[in-house]
């Protein structure tokens, strides 16, 4: 769909959750029109299990929804997809729970990103980042997504779980499977095949769980879940759901921001020149990259009662998508939001990590990984040539890249 077609469609025909917008790179035009003409928008998706939903597109309204869990519930899911009652594809996870259960389970894993842990990991992250960057080919094209973004996030995920390093690539593989559904992506695995793969993940992690439950508590996610009062008695499917949450949470934000930064600086050479002249700008550039990319485009809520939002009547039980990607481009909240500016005065004003009780628990770890990556890039590579347009993920939930070819001149 072209920009002219997007702007000429009747408002009721706009479906911002259509993944094709994100593949084509036209999603921002859809949200610009909605913010301008219908900021709380009632629409329909033909995808099986998605149906009717509200799109919340302005920063202020998104903040209101995200910080009022007593009105807007995270249950039963954080995506717009619904499954029949009892379908095991509807995974239980603490981000899709309301208090008090959400708070109790989140508390079990929060220490993993305590400041002391971040300090302890900084040297390890830098060592691995240096190793990956030093291994990259010179004077020939290669896929940055595979060689850098996936490799570094796989290393970090393996560290968080104390997962065998030789099998680390299983972690981003499971992340990709869990966020791709046949009902909304024709290239996704069939539901029974997808669940079979996720059950392989569960079996692998159950082995680790059974080892850690018989050992003193350690500072890895599996040990924390195994020994946490609110999580140690989880059923198998709830354990699977929380594994998916933690793997996706540790994968998508960092992985896609690692690629987005390369692309954003390539397309904004004045900002790259500014960065090379003053590498200290990395500190403000990192949150700007995360805003610019918005790696998770939305989160869903479900109305617990009839309420008003943006002048619209929301009925009990109706679904809402908080489009973080749109709020991050809202001119009323963020100055010049369509410009990539690495020295913004308030770079952490973005919505990419969410707000309120569900704010991303690993936000500082994600920023640390990106900060170290760019510090090490600037030490090594005077130029990173982008060789063409990226291949974008077919999804309206994960806003990411499956390929970006680059070249490093000698």
C-alpha cells in the first residue's frame, strides 16, 4: 500500500496492525494520519483471532492507559491475538498478569538487573563485544543482523540464564518462533509445529531447573525462578510462558536496536559526524536509537469497565493497542520526533520501555549493551557501509530486521 493509498482510505478501513505496513516501511504514515484525524481509533483486523480493537496513538493517551492498570488490564495477553479458551498457545506470563500475581513474579527476577550485576557484567559484555567485532570480515558484504545483533544478544541471554554457550543460538531462535503466529504470518510455523518447538525449549530449561533447584540460589534467571516463593511452584505451561517473556524481552529490544543504530546513522550522516567528533554523545544517542526504532511496536490492554479515552467510549472487554511507535513520534510530546537527533535534551522521554508497573525490567541492561557496542565500534571502524535496504520482520508487534548487509572497508 502506497502513502497516497493510506491517506485516501476511509478511516474505518485503516488497520495499523497489518504487518505489511511494517514490511513496506509505511507504518509511520498510518500512525501520523491517525494521530491527526482519529487518535483513539476503532478498527478491525481480518487476522484470525485478532478482530476489533482500539488503537491508542497519542503519547498522552498511551501514558494514561499504561499507568492505570485498575482500568486497563494486561490479562489475558499483551498482543491483540486471542486464542480459544484452553488453547495452550495462549501462554501465561507475568507481563500478561495484573497485581498482585504480576508483582510477585516480577519481583522474583528483578534482581538480575540490579546495579551491582550490571557493574559485574560490564567487563564481560565489553570482552564479548570486542571479540565479535574483531571477527567481522573486511572488504566483503555480510549480514550485520546475523553476525553482530543476534550473536551479541545470544551471548547476553546465555549469561542471564547461565545457559550453555555452545547452544546460545537456540535462544534467539526460540524468541523468533514465539513471536510469529501462523494466523498473522503466512510464513510462520504451523501451530502444532510451533508448540512442539516451544516444548523442546521447555524440556531443555526443565533440565536446568532441576539442576538449580537442588543447588543453593544463584544469580541467574533459572535459579531465581526455581527458588522464588512466587515462581517455584509454577506449572509447566506457566514456566514456558515466563521463559518466552524473558527470552523475547532480552532479545528483541537490544537486537533490533543494534541494527537500527547502524541504519539511522547511515541515513543521517551529520549525526554520525557529530558522534565521531564527540563520542560522549553515545550516552544520549542510545535512548534516541531505542525511541527511533521502538522495537516492540505496541502492547495490548483490555478494558475492565466502561470508560472514556480521548473522547471515545471504551466498553468493558474491548481490546486496546497502545502504539508505542506512534507515541514516540507524537509532535505534541517530543520535539521534532521524525528527526534522529543524538544529542536530544531529554532522550529518555520515549515510550519504548513502557511505563507504570510493566515498565521493562531490563531497560538499563539494554542501554548498557548498546553503549558498549558503540564505544567499541568507534574504536575500530571509521566507516560502516550499508549495502542496501534492510529486510524487515513480518510483524506488527516486533518492529525489527531479519537482514542488513554492510561492508567494512580496510
